[in-house]
C-alpha cells in the first residue's frame, strides 16, 4: 500500500483551552518501529481523558470537576503540577486520541506481515509485562505517545486487537477506553448474576457501557443520569432509572431495594455524591470508580466504609485480557455501539465542545474516514 509521507492530524500544542488543538495537513506519517503496527485510522472516540490531559485537570491542585468553562479555556496556567494521568511530564506537541479503530497497513520489525489488512481496535494501555500486577500500565495512547486524531497511528502489535465483525469504524471506536474501563470496573468489583448495581453517569461513554456490561452479567441495573436520558437508558437495558436531579438519592434507591442495600456501585461521577453512594451499599458491598467528572474531592463517611466492611476500587489501567474479552462480546453481538454524534477530524474542537455539554447518550466519535 502506498502510505503518504505526510498526513492530516490534530495536534495538541500544550495545556490549555480548545485553541491548543491545531489541525494540520503536513504532519509526518509515523513509521512502525520494532514490534509495532501502523494503523490507517478509520475513527477515534472522544473521551474524558482527552479533555483532562489538555486542560491540565489531572493536577492534584485542581479541586473541581470538568466544567464547560474549564474545558474551553483550560486550568489556570499558574496552577502547579499540570501533567497527565499519572502526574508525570507530558511532551508537546502531542496527537491525542485513545480510542482507535482502523486497519493495519504496515508492520515493523518482528511483526508478522499477515497482520496487514486486519480490522482492529486498539487497547490504549501500553504495558510493561515484567511489572507487578496493577503496575503494568506505563504509557497511554494519546498521552505518552501519539494517538488516533490523525490519519495514521503506530502502536505495539499486542495492543491492536483484530475484530471479526462487520461494523463500521465509527461504531468500533466506541469500545476502546470507555468499555475497557467499564469492564474492568465490574470485573474488579466481582459483579455477578442476580446482584443489584447502581450506575452513575449512566448516559456517558463509560456509564452506558456499564449498563450493557452489567446486563450481560444478568444483573439488576439502577441507572442514574439526567432526567432527559431516561427513555434511552431504559431502552438500553436499565431496569430502573433515578434522575440525577433527585434531591434524596439514598431514599430513592431504598424505595427500589429496601434497607438491605445494593451489592455494587459503579461510579464515574464522584464529587458530592460519594457519601450517599456508600450509604446505599449493603454490608460487604463494593464501590468501584473510573472517573470523577463532578469533582475529584469527595467527603467519605468512614463509618460506612469500616462498619459495613466495604471494598473500594479505583480503575485507571485495565489488565491485558480485558480488551480481548470485549472483542468476544462484540463478535458475538452481546454488546452494541452507542454513537450519539460524529464529527470530521478537522472539527475536533467542535466535537470536544459538544462533549463538554454532557447532553449525549453514548459516544461522540471523530470519523477520520469521512474527512479523507
């Protein structure tokens, strides 16, 4: 295949607002290194991590959730320790985009040429297999290395998962990042058939993935999201719906499950809701989180944690077999893509502005093929 010397890409030039995202048509096309494959990107999903990294929200000095104002303008540049998800240094310029779907068009040294032509989705966590469990994730696609807001991306071969399912790239790009995080949240919490799970932020990418993956396990799902998203979430499979505007969420959950409480809370909201979420858990219940869109600083009543013998899990880097499991679910039709809106590559700023409104159900996706 004739691979061009230059490609189109959106480049992040530094921490800040939407103006830090620059569209270019003369970015050198990456070449796959040893153990890597080159992917012609078909689509790339938009995720919270893109905004968190761009704005500098990961700084421990930031105490608020992601707002439209922060997303548009970025964190105050005087704030110390602006960085990436693991608070290490971040090199600019950087091509973001973790949720890549596309086709392998080239291979580096040591990679079987038979992989060329494979339709793939990318596991965004690059691991060091020699590291201890939970420490393997050392780099993240679109953060410590360039990602999928471009026509081409080079990733380690083990991160490119072949998907034998006839679905468009814009749908395939909804699964990396969001579904891998959700699957790891539920797996770590040991959610099993017949259990009751409360899912916050249920309309977003991770939240709606949690709904599907919990129903796949045969669980009773209580979804919490904005009132206007009720019908779509019930259609997606949620058994019960509680508007996030409800003044007494604990009472509403107790109406559904009684004083016994729920087995698992799968939370991506954070902020002021944590105290109530721990309260609705049964004794021995499990709280699992993969996000803090309403704010990273929360008040925890340690009496719930201690005297109910609760377990709490934080999820950032899913383990290596999580994406492989998702591929099986996709190929068997057990989960489906939720695409709310698509944007061409040159309109990534517009896509992120739309993402910040939080009015979508499912995913917003950059359709790279559509802008070719």
